[in-house]
């Protein structure tokens, strides 16, 4: 077994490109090796802003010899009437490099066919690697790529060198005039010279000696260590500690090859800025780590991580302080200027911001949100109606503030801050911020029902408006993030257990566009169906069987929370043997009754003991199950329904449903339909018996 070391040396690439590229390189290398039938032990990927590296151990040295069988023409087409091979058979033999006489006749499920047996000699791994490695480079995709000079290769940044070693020997390859070798390069500033290596261990040692921590996990740990050291040595405040935001840690890790942190300070006057504004200015714009005290409140300190060793900590800190001070001065000016006008005064100016070209302005959207949020409150929590309307009216006003103009990620947050400053009710101010939550799938949810209601209104308005003008997601195209909007809507309903009628809410959202888009009922159905598909995908991705999810959604998806409760009940009971039998019987019922919808049963027409028994059992089960179903106690209701399994089995054994007498036949169909309707209150359990009779 052998090892392969492959490094793509590049100009510094954006931090966010590195880990996805490393993941892709490792995955594609494994896939290609398996496709070549080459076994391997482990694949590791390393990366810094200047290099993307693969290290593969336990690599099989050559392909195994193998026998390949190729099916050709049928025997009938391969031989003429005299038993001689036809032109088709001879051509097939030549295409496989064989003499016609080497063809064999084999029996297949489709009949007798000619077969060519080809003995393929395995190739040496060293021979296969140049093509494989070049394909890894050419097929690597980045969010944005570039071409340089006269090259045809598109890559994140220009490639500067290639290191390719197989068991210490150079893998010969040339890409766009660049030839592979055995040299890597150290830190750009502290050890820029090239250095030759002869394998994975030699490579790692050489880079360590030249101030490059090539393993992202090891480098991340070093960043954390450096940041904590800088605060410990430079803060001068007991209990001070850095806020190690995961996203910032990942970014900084991929901005440096040899991290060295320094602790800086800023004027206390900037602490009057909202914490979110301070943190955003430090974290997003400067990539600095905030520092907090034992009480969790921000201190006038920050940590910057440099890519070189720092001889003069004070000098380095002062440089970062000057940059941050300019940012914070702007922020403080914007903050003070914004507070000179109440948030509510900005609402009328929202007509200057276009929501969508065909759907009007943000002012019109805010007015729709207010109306829809009020209607949702009426349905869910009437006592919140006035606050919901007020919060929806103000929800988008902070888009016109200079702080949000400078720091777009603060939208909603500044709305809360300015709302509180203006004397708005705390609940309203909180809802302004929370209506954007969750920002992403699995993200933080609103803490208040009020914030969730405004958020639901916002998402419904966007979904309905876009669907009404034909802006629907297709394939990978989703210009308005409608899938994300639908997933966020589902998360709000599920996370805060908000039970409401989707059809009613979507119809109300569409009515809000009166005079702007056509009021087509088809739009309501399309939006609800779109949300339903996202809901189903989410449940299936969580590990639930597709047939279980669709058993619930297929009968009713007007209230997603109710649907979740039915799914949970079905999931808890589906493992019982009696449920499997009932599901099979229900599938038979569905096949028999087809489109019958009548459930009126004439007792006088019940002639067989088995159908009388089923009628009595149905009456007893209805008496028990209906109150449970009305109270959405679905699992106890299902347990009650299981009691009808035996009478159903006996009915099918002893009663001819499709009797010649039309009245008898219809009465028996009605009996089964009544039973079916009761079960359908929970779900179409026949879907959970697919393929089983």
C-alpha cells in the first residue's frame, strides 16, 4: 500500500471558499478512486489561504486484473440460417477486441444472447494518477472563479505551484503550463522560500518549521489559544474573556496560516451603542473578537488575529485601534442621528423602497402586513390584535435608518432599539426584531407569540405575492428565497405551536393584494401545496417514513400543527401488529368503496351476523373515538379504532359486499365508507400498507 500527497498552491483565496473546497476534494478523490477500483485507507484534507491539500494513505498500488462480460446481440440475430455468425455478431466481437470465434452464447432472463468475455489487465496506480489529479483541479467549483493570463482554467485564484508525490516520486502532470514537482512553500512573509518534501510526514514537518499550521482543526485550536492569551495578557481586567463566535472562528482560521493575536482597546463612549451594533462592527467588518466581563456585558476591548508574529504588541494594537475607532465613530454618529426622528415617522417614506417591481413598495407591504397580522391575531390570540398591527406597521421602518444602511444585518435589531427609545411598548419593540426569526433553517425562533405572528404574516405576504405573479422556484432557481420562507413559516408554526388554518391565512394574504394581482383561488392552492411539500420533505429528512408522513398530509394539511400531531400518533402506533392488520383492511376498504361518499346505513338491511357485528362495533368505536378526535387526542383515538380490527376481518370473511341486490350492496358500501371516514380523521393508513395485501 502506498501514499499520495497532492497540494494545489494558490494566491490567497477567500476564507469561506476553503472548507467547502477541501470537503469536495476529499469526496471526489474517494469517488474517483472507487470508480477506478483502487482501494485506499484514509483521505485527509488540509488547507490554508494559500494551499488546498490531499493526503491519502493505504492506496492500492495497481488495479486488480478483472474479467468483464459484455452482452451483445441475441442468438437469433447473431447466427444466420446456416449457423454462421452474422455481420452484427462479427462487429460486436471486433468492438471488444476479440475474434468472432471467441464469442459465447449465454442464457439470460430475456433469452439467449452472445457474450464477449474480456480479460482486462489492471493498470499501475502511478499511471492513473495524472489524469485523476488534473480532473480534481478542473472540476473544483467555487462560488466565484477567475481566469488569468491566457489560461482556460477557471479557479478561485491563480495557481502558483503544484506538489504531487506518489510514494515519494513526483506524479508528472502539467496544467496550463504549470508542472508538478516536490516543492511546497512556507509562510508568505516569514518563510517564503520553496522547500522540497518526500511524503506526507515530511510535508507536515516542513510547513510547521516554516510557520504554517496546515491542519484547519489544529489552526483553529491555535486561534482560540492565541485569542485567550491576548485577553489574559492585555486586558488588565479580572474575569475578562473573549466571545468566541463559531462563524468568526471559522473565518479567522481560514484567513491566517500562523495566528498571532493582540488585544486592543476603544473609547468607553462607544459602549452607548447597542451591543449588537458594536459586535457587528467588530466581527463582520474587522474580524475582531469582542471581549466581555464576568457579567457578560461588553468591555471596551477587542482581539485582532494577525497572520505574522508580532514583535511590538502595542504598535500592532494601535493600528487596529485606529481602524476600529473610525468605524465606531461612524456608527455612533449614525445612531445619534437616527434617534432624532421617531421610527413611526419613517413609515410613510417606505414608498421609496421597492419590495418587488410588480408587487409595489415596502410601504404597501407594511400596510398589508398590518392587516394580515391583525387577522392572524384574531384567529390565534385576539388579545394581541392591536400590538400585532402596530408591530407590523413598524416592522420595516428601520430599513430607512442610517445604521441599517451601514450594517444591513442589524435590520430588526435597530427597529427594536429605536422602538424602545421612542416609547413603544416593549412587546411591540421585541416583535419588530423577532419577525425576521428564524433567519435560517434550524435558527433561533421568536420568544414571543407576537413576533411569530408578524413573522408569519411577512412570509405569507412574500409567498403569495411571488406565486401570484408567477415567480415560483424552479430547479435551483429561487430568486426570492421562497423555499426558505416556507421553511421559516413551518418552523414558526411548529416551534411556537401555533394552530391556524393555512388556507384561510393564505387567502387573506392574497386579498391584501387586491388591485395589484388577480385574485385567483388557484394561487391559494399552489401556495398551500408548496408549503406542504416543504413540510413533507422536512419530516422525511428527520427520519420519518415517507408513507407515514403522506398518510397524514394527504387527508388534511390545512393546519400543520394538527398534521404534526397526527403524524406523531401514527408513528407511535404503527409498530403494533394489530395496526398493520387494520392498515391492510383499510386499504381493502378504500379499494372497494372507491368514490362512494354516502354513509347512511339502514339497519333493516343488515342481514348477515358479521355485518350486524361490524355496525355495532362501529357505533361503539364512534362513541369513544369521536370525542377524542374532536379534542385532537389522536393516539388514544387510534387505539380505540384498533378495537374494530376483528369485526372488520370477520366482515370480509363472511359478507359479500358487492351483492346482486342493489340496496344491500349500497348499504354495505355505506357501512365501510362510514368506517373509512372515521379512520381518515387521522390519516390514510392504507398508504402505510403499500404493497401488502
